[in-house]
C-alpha cells in the first residue's frame, strides 16, 4: 500500500476533455504544467495548482 498518498487522487471533472472521434481523454493544461515542473525542477504538488495532492512524508 502506498503510504505517502493513501488514495489515488483524480483530476477535477472541469479539466477532463474527451474527443469522441478519437476516443481520447486528456486533462486540460496538464502537459504545460508538467513541462513547467520539469523546467523548474519541482513536483506537481509544489505548484499553486489546487488539485495537486501533497504527499505525507514517510520514514
């Protein structure tokens, strides 16, 4: 069991997009946010994004 984040978080429904023709689901803005995190060397949970879940540090 994952102790740092016990439950798998989900993305807010208002960010979820679906293309019926291609049958593809994506999260609006996730690519850009992950790119920003890579460039800044930070985790998603270290951004000001409301939906990102901070982990509980385990020993």
